[in-house]
C-alpha cells in the first residue's frame, strides 16, 4: 500500500466509531441504520474521535457506490466526447449511459443511499463539533483542528448535495442529524434553496480550513484532506451550477423546461471572485507543467502529494474492496493481456477535436491495448479508442502490470486548478459581456499547457462574448475528457441536446467520409474525406509512451504498408456502429430534451417515501 493510503487505514478505524442513530421501521435514506453503539458524547469527547467521525463522512465518497465507479463512470455518460460501451435494455449501466433507463434501474438506489449517508455523517459532525468544550476552551492547536474538522464537514456535505442535485434535481434535504428532525417522510426541497445554503456554508468553511501550505508536514497523507483551495473551488463550481440551466419541475415559475434564474449573473460573480482569489495564491495551487504528469506521475502512480497542488480536491481510495476502493484503470482505460473492461469508449469525433500537436489527446485517448507479453502493444481502430487518463500500464506503487485485480487504488480527481482558470475565464466573460485581459490570460494558460507550453500553437483567442464562450466550451472538453465533467457542463449551459445531435451528425458524416468538422480547427475545418482509411503503428521503446504512428492521422493514406509497422483500420463505415441500437453503441439513443437531463428517482426511494414524487416524466 502506498504512503498516501495510510490516511485511509485510519479511516477504517473511524468507521467503527460513530453515533448510534435512531432505528426506524420505515426505510429512510435520510436516516441510516445504526453503525455503532457509541454515543455522541463519546464520539465528540476529544479531537481524535472527532477526526475519525469526519473521516467517516469522507469514506462515503469511496467505493463502488461512490466515485469508485458508479458516480464517476456510469452517471457521467453518454456525452459528446465519450460513450458507455454497454447495450441498451440491460436495466443497468447501458441504459443509464444511453438515456433509456427507468426508475427501476439497478444502479440508482445504492449511490443515492450512500450520498445521503454521507450527508447524515456530515450533519452529525456539523452539529456536534462546535458544541464540544474543546472547540472554545481547548488549546490553540485543539481549537484549530476542530475548526478545520467543522469546515471539512461543511464542505463534504456540499459535495454530497451537489452530486445529488446535478443528477436528480430537487431532492429531499435536511441540515440537522436525523435524530433532531421530526419524524415523517420528506418531500423535495427546491434546489436553489439547497444551493444557497451550501454557498453560505462554504463561505463559512473558508475561514475555518487552512491553506495547503499551512498544514504541517505536507508530505504526510493528511494533505489529502480538504484545504482552503478545495473549499473556494467548490464554492465557485456550485455558484456556476446555481446560476446555470437545469431541468425544472413544472410550477408557477417554470414549466418542465431547462431554465436558469433571472439573477444568474450574481452567481457568476461569486465564481469569479473565488477563482480570482485562488489565482493570486500560486504558492498554494498552480498548473503542473506537464498535462500527462497529472495522471501518469501523480494519480496513476499513487503519489502521496501533487507537488504543484493542481489537484485541489480528490477522493482517496484504498482497501481493495468495493466498499472503499475504485475500479479506475480497470473499468475504463486500456486492456492488459485481455484484462479490463475498456468500458468507456472515445467517440472518433472527440479524438479529432484535438489537433496533432495537443499533448492532451494521447493522455485522454488510447488507441491500443497491452499484449500478453506485457512488452508490446496492439493498435486499435478508431472505433475502439478508450478513455485512458486512468490506465493500468501507467500505474506504479504498487500495482503490477500482470495483476488481474479490479480495484487498483486510484484516486478520483474532483477539482483541478485548470478548472479554476477556466471557471474564471467563463465567469469573467459573462460578468463583463466579453472577456477581459485577465479572463483571456486564464484561458490561454490552460491552452498553452495543453500544447506542451508552446504558445505559438494555441491560435488567436476570441475577444467577443459568444466567440470566447464557444472557445471555453471547447477548451473544457479538451481539458477534462473522462473526468466526469462534460455531461454536467453541457446541461448547465443548456447545450446537451444540441451537442449530442451534432455528435450523431458528425459520426455519420465521418463514416461516409463526407463533410467537414470544425473541431479544434476554427480557420481550417477538418475534411472528413481526407482522413486515412488505414493507419500504421508500432510499439515505442517502452509501452508507457504508447504507440508510434507511422502516418498522419489527419491526411489521406499514401502507402499500402510501412516496414516495421502493423496496420489497423481507421476512418471507415464501421463508425456508424456507435449509432446502432442493436450493438454496444446506441450512442445517446434515448435522449429526450426537457426530460433526460436528470436521472429518475430510484424506485425503492419512491416506495419508501410517499411524499417523494417522480416529477420529470419517468
């Protein structure tokens, strides 16, 4: 086990120290069953136990029902970048990905319950920690640690509620431990009210949680805990969701349509301020100079600490079980000797959103798998490229390439500094009806890093509102593919219907080798007829650097073979398989605007709560 995971050994102990929550004959997700016989007086009697209580709330982000697979890799697809490679009609992840699910889908209820369990654990910490005698009368060190724990609990609760809202819309909400809430079954609370509460909470948490550099011994795994940068970044993200579009229930204010509030700019101003503050603290967080290094050298390498602080907030995974680990690199990523699911496919149109000099392409997309000899690679056709930021052939400390394990201990990144820069650019553009020089500089910083630090490749940044907005929309796609961001971005911009339809049209045209694709080539659109029908590849000197292409992937093939290279089919009619409902394609097959932007409430939750309604037509 790597050094970073020592923190999560403590967390296993923490799960055994918790409050005896009142049992109830009714199955209520806001009132989990008792997990311990310890009383609140005992749990919150000293700093060490309070730490373990907060770590128990952290634990609810882990595992199969958290960001270990379902929330991170089921719910975020399909989008205009990638596709879940499972068939429609499975009553499972395929139906989620392709928008053909119903409330009885087998992958909805357990994550719903785990998110509420996290909220309940956080609520207890938020309620009891400020009431501890040590919170006001302890030593300076004790008071500082308890304040930090209080701020962490406020932040964790905000993350749990954000995940519920962006997947399910208006949801039941409470901000006290269940033992203090009157008995009865809760209905939904308006998401705007929840968001406003969270924004206030996070503003409070900012004053309680230390900066990254203020935490003693930064090399210690405790540095994976939430710090001020994560709080401020999450507050900016929630502000953009609060000011963005979402599917609204039919009411006197809204019909069942995508809508955003009239005062949306007030929330963009919050995001602008929070991101601006973070951009002034480059001693705390900044971009890693190498895009690949964020994944290969930090996350996939199980590194204890991101040296640049680019990763502001991540979900620590450990333990090797579905309860507290992740399948990152097994469910997604490249196959190794046939092992792995390779279950998140890259759309060919997304591959070509990148141009040939963008270093992010071959980090995000892998057109190969590792052969049985573990030393050579087999190239893939354009129809089986996989998402590959989390790939087993990059993993070290201690993952072995020959291992058949499914749980690989890779952390899930919730927030990176490049998101801070691009949220700033987006908010700056909206607030000022066009980008300022600061907004353009933030955008260009991310883009330049993507091109390996070569600013000559990034092109001209638009100066008008609409042009800059479209540039941000594209840049966020290039930067965050495979990180569970795109679907939710498209929804808050009210672009998901348009972009899914565009992707289907472009896939069809690419298969027919006709038409053009603007992609990343604003002044020189990609001509689909000029793509090669065959590509040639060989394994590089080390498999971790991927395949070497013997021909351009952007111009027609001019030879039938290349000495020392193998060949693989490329831009062919097989691309239309992504659109066939009879295969593992079915790309966004069931998407219906003003309906599919949210998941249905799990049927088991509806059955347990007569006040909980299915409002979006499921």
